[in-house]
């Protein structure tokens, strides 16, 4: 059969219970672009983002083997996937490596988009890791606060504060750039 | 000028086009599909991380789209088979025995799996009646169900369902027509021309 297009969370969970492999392909199709985009802002190289976007799902697939039907139905899929993805991003961030070369062009800057992704990478890199993760998950990957709290293991109130302080710092950075 | 939040939302990027295929097939949740040449013309072959999952002559299912619809597992088109797999399949087709070739029958019912495993023990050059398979899996009354299970064999030729014939010795049905079944059995020396 052909891979099925993106479906809603309930349908994906129902399919994971009835046909693990088909459900998994729906999970990847639905959520991998968001994980990749978020990881692209939380890791320095696009190779890292690709690895995170792949390994997150390979780990999720293996984890599903140990889950019974009730546990699968109770999953909040994006929060669960991001718990795995954030761990992988942290592991990669801790690796010693060379600075990105000029060939690590950000795709967002090569199309017609007026958004300067490299400038955003630079601004985001000045946030604390908790603030960066919270801002990226909320505003790039479009996760609700509850899922971010699950993924980061921090209370919702703390996540909201991380986002608010992170956005303040980003705004200040942009204002500084404008005055230069 | 976009608002800051709108600019952050605009940082969404599509992953590389092949990332879904790589992820799904690496996990073993989906298959790759390519063709291999045979004396029946090209054959569609689907394979997973664990082994061959499907095989169908192109003459029976002429397009990749129709094969993907027909195959029981999620599959993605590959440019070619890995060379070692291609050579193992070619050897298996010419020798009439799958030998060490790994076959992946996940997704096939337990009953069908036992029927196909029993069928795989029939040596080249020999035939067995449907009832023989039924007895071999300790279900002597299930002759008709054995026929149905063999008719849905996802890996024909490599699992030699063509070696199962009617109890009166006539060749019986075959998914790709009785002529192809007769041709296979003559080629293998199981029946006379």
C-alpha cells in the first residue's frame, strides 16, 4: 500500500493499535516535518536536524513495542515525540564539533522568503537552552503549552515564563540590530 | 514587516524529500520496491529490513502504482535492488529453492504462514496435493482454506505454491493463470510436457 497522508492524532493512535507499521508511517508523515523544523533551530547543522528527525521516530518505533493499547491511546503524540527529540538535540549540542561551514546554508534563506533564518539562529543561540526550546516548540513547531511542558518536563507556568522571557530577549536583540 | 511571532512561524522547513522513506524503511515499518529480471520478464520485488515481503510479475501488475496498492505493506519505490539481494533472488529463482534468502511474512495470518512454510518444504521437481499441506499443519479438514491461503501467497515463485496441485494430479488454479503454473512445473521437471 501507499503511505497515507497526514491524519489527525486520534486516527493515528487508532491505527497504531490496529496496525503498528501503518500507524507508524502515518505518525512519521504527520509529525516529522515539525520535528525537523524545530530541530533545525535547536541544532547547529542541518545534518544534525536530519539525524534528530530520523532517530526520534526510530526510538519511538522501538518504544511502541513495550506499550499496550491503553498506553498508546493515552499518548499525547507531539509531546511524547518532542520528549525524545529534545533529548537527542541536547546530546548533539553537547558534542564538540567545528562551527558550521558556509555550505550549511539555511534553506529558508535561499527561497523567496523574507525571513533571515541565519539571523534567527544567531538570536536564538543567545537564549538559555530552556528558553530556546520553549520558544522554538511554541512558535516554530506550534506546540500547545501542555505538550511543551510534557516534552521539557517543566511545569506549564515555567514554560510560559520561559517563552515570555525568551521573546523579550529576541525583541531586544532585534531592536539592537535596528539601531546598529 | 512581519511580527516576531510570524517570523518564527515562518521558520518551518520541509525535511529532505527522502527522509520519510529512510525513516520508515530503517525502522522496518515499510518496504522498498524495485524490479528484478526473470524468465517471466521483470518481477516487482518488495523487501524490508528483515527480508523479501512480496513478489509479483510485472505482466500481472503493470505499474508501480498498482503494485503499491496491491502490496500489503506500506512501500516506497527504490531505484534498484541492493546488488546482493538481486543476486540472491536470481539464484533462488534459477535453483527453485529460496535457500538462505530471508523472507519476511509479517502481516500474514498465522494460518497462512504455516501453510506457506509447509509449502516451502516441497522440493523442486516434486508436487503435493492441497490435502498434504492441510495434514502437514495438523488441520486435515482445511484443504479449501489451504487453497485460499496459497492463492494469496505474497511471495510466489520463492514460496513455491505452484508445486501444490489437485489430488487428481491436474495442476489446479494459480494466481497468474494455470498456463504459467504448468510451465513452471514442466520447467522444474515435475510434470511431463
